[in-house]
C-alpha cells in the first residue's frame, strides 16, 4: 500500500498549478466555420457564433481547386 502525499506537498502542487494557469495566454478562437450550402444559411449560422469572446466575420464563397462551388463559410475571431 502506497503512502499518500502529505498536505503540504499537495498544497504546494496546487499553488504551482494555479500560477502556471494564471500565466498562460488566453485561448484564441480563430477558426473557420463548417461549410453551408447557401449564403442565407451561412448568415443564419453566424448568429450562433457570437459570444463574449468570439465574433464571426462575413460569409464568403468557397470553391474547390477546379473552380466548382463548395459552399459558404466564415471566420470566427477572438475578441480582444
């Protein structure tokens, strides 16, 4: 049977972990949305990506490498 860490050691680990989290940089959202088949569906979906830390950009047309239509999407950016 292993002996558990003492309270002092555990407390120092918790404090060290808190300091590491406190010094971490904020998460960044910057990512593309899924593809939507129409511009109206893309614009409707943008509303669901608005939050206190993210903001959706405008919808834009996506094409495959051969020039055929793939869909519409938007970029979700981090608010600063």
